[in-house]
């Protein structure tokens, strides 16, 4: 929609931009499109979707701890997840709404990342003569490769514990049995523990860069947020990891 058609007095800048765009025969892009096309817009999308995904992951980790209360508790919890919102919502509707939200968040998060990386390469096709500090390079690599590993892990994980395709002994509606069957196998534990380490690094670095994107510029606040980010990463990773470790050591059977 052209700005001149909006029911308000256009500013001088609007008129100049409109005239320039008409001259090159292009329509003014809608605000959402301009936001998405800007570098800061993509970074904000990454930060907000990252925060939403972290919220899901943290809640998932807390829910998994029900494993320590036995099969009945964990399975009842998994059943309750399917009945949230009843009777207003039907069985599993909440779960499907959440799944749709997660898919949208993951797609936006990955698309914004890939486009920013491409933009970064286009802007600087030849590397700087003097390299970035080792710490920054490590962070960039773990974010990109760790993120890609996590994306593959999530697909495998759904095939494992939701669909049951790659599970060692899947029984529908019995997540306790399914995860115990899983974590009795050493290489399944390796897959999970590697993915969890990647998740921890991703949260740690992601938290700090999201804070910067969202405008936390004070040094004290940035330091405090780094501590919060690291604590969140450690608690989330450890909270997930205790489940396979408990099965491996025979604490959960
Ligand atoms: C030791 C670690 C983990 C365990 C034991 C575990 C356990 C489970 C179980 C039992 C389910 C099936 C739940 C059900 O059918 O009610 C599930 C689903 C799922 N998990 Fe995990 N999980 C772990 C780590 C993760 C991580 C790190 C992520 C994300 C980064 C994740 C994302 C998901 C997703 C997206 C689903 C599918 C939810 C759905 O659509 O039903 N999980 N997990």
C-alpha cells in the first residue's frame, strides 16, 4: 500500500521515498516486509523466536523430571498434555496448536539465520586479514553448526519418542517405557548427550546475543544477563541429561 493512500499527512521523507520509488517503478513495501528485510528485523525475529523455543525446551525439561516419580506419573503427565483446554478444546487440540507454533518459530529462526549468514558473506566475501578473536569465532561456529545439529536431532527425536519409528521398542501411549528402552542403548545415549551439549552452548551464546539485539547496552546488565544465560543453559542441559544418566546407571528402570 502506498503511503500517500494512508489517511494521514505524509512527512517530507515519505514524499521523497514515494517519489523515488515511483521513479524506479516500484511500490513501497509494507512495513512488515521492510522489517523482515532489515538486518535488525531478522535479528529481532531470531531473538523472539529463540526465547519462545527456550520457553518450550525449559518446560519440556521440567516435565521430563516426572520420570523420577515413576511410570504412572510420567504417563499421566503425557496424557494431561493432550487434554489441556478441555472441554473448550478437543483432545490433543492444544498439542497441535503448540506444534504449529513451534514449527513456525523454528522455520522463522532458521530462515532468519540463513539469510543473515548469506548477507554477512555477501558483505565480506574476502576474510579480514587479521582474524576475529578465537572466542568470537568459537561462538559463531557453535551457534551455526550446533543449531544445524539440533535441527537434525529434533527430527530424529520426534521419530524416536513421538512417532516411534527409530525407537528400540516403541509402545504408543507409554513414554516412560519408550525412554527407558532408548537409554538402555549406549549409542542412543551418545546421540542425546551430544545434542544436549549443543543445546547448552546454543542457549549460552544465544541468550547473550539476543540480549544485545534487544538493546541491552549497559555493561552491568549485559554481564548479569550473561550469568542468567549461562545458568539457564546449565540447568536446562543438566535437567535433560539426568534422565538418560539415571537409566544408564540403573536408577530408573
Ligand atoms: C534427555 C532428553 C529428552 C527426553 C528424555 C525427551 C523426551 C521426550 C518424550 C518422551 C517425548 C514424547 C512426549 C509425548 O509423546 O507425550 C518428547 C517429544 C518432544 N521433544 Fe523431547 N526429550 C528430550 C530432549 C528434547 C530436546 C533437547 C528437545 C528440543 C531441543 C526436545 C523436543 C521435543 C519435541 C519438539 C517433541 C515433540 C512434541 C510433540 O509434538 O508431541 N526434546 N520428548
